[in-house]
C-alpha cells in the first residue's frame, strides 16, 4: 500500500444491491492505476464499515504485506471506534483516504479473498439478529477495537486469528447474520486466549532467565 495522491472518485454505479465480493471484483476490474481506500468507501457508501474492515484485516490473515500489522491495526482501531460510536459511514483523514494499492496488487488480493468471500456469502443471510441493529454494531465495534490492538502487538504469527475474527464480525454486520457475528465473537475470544498464553509463556521464559 502506498500514500500516492489520487483524485477523489465517485461511487460505482449500481453497487447498492451488490454483495461485498462483487464490489471488490468491480473495483479490481476498473481501468485505473491504483485503488485507494477512498475508492472502496465511496463504492459502498453507508455499507462501508464491513468491506473496509475486511480490506484492512485480510492482509494480516494471509499474510500479504510484511510489516504492515502496526499500520493496518491502527486503521482498524480507528474504524472500530467509529462503529462503536454509531457513525453511519466510515470517516478517514484525507491522507489515509489516499492510501492505495497498485492495481495489480489489489487484483491479486481480490483474487485471493474472493473465492473464500463468495463461499461465505452463500452461507450468510439475515437470521438470529438482535432487535437493535445499532446495539449489535456497537458491540462488534467494541470487540474489534480489542482485536485491532492485538493485531498491532509485535508477536510473530499472533495477528492472524484476530484478523479472521474481525472479518467474521464484519460479515455478520454486512449480512445481519447473528451466526457469523457469534462466530466472530468466539474466534475473538480464542484470539485473546492465544495472545494471553503467548504473553504468559514469554513472562515465564523471562522469569527463568532471572
């Protein structure tokens, strides 16, 4: 990802009813040199939280860009705070909006995540959703903040599970699917256990040296 300055772009026509995989595919197919974070936000409008969270979390899960976990984790935390606050559209500072993927790099990322995302989308549908959509969003935002902080920790191979949990939470929000939301919460709890275990193991190892 690069902070190349790009002109602002408008939303893709007809994306209101498209699923996340379809929007990502359309963005990757457009004739442009780079695809910015602003392009993704504009393409989804008031549905932008889920895809932006997925776009920022996936590189930590596969892994895609070495050394990117601190920056991406910080951006994820910023988005999660807005979700917790009840904002209806993702806001990012202008400089972050201009951060972009080279078209080929974005295409490779989309090619890797689209088959998985389509399989998940076929299984996701509105069900078991809490009465208050806003309450569910804010709960997901609070959990995503903690998971984002885990992603930022300098622990080798420890950021993949929190990233997967964020993706599951985002899919639950996108489809209003309580099962995926619950799966995200469960994987998030597992991630917390893994990180806590690594910290305890490191503390025990350090204690033996003293």
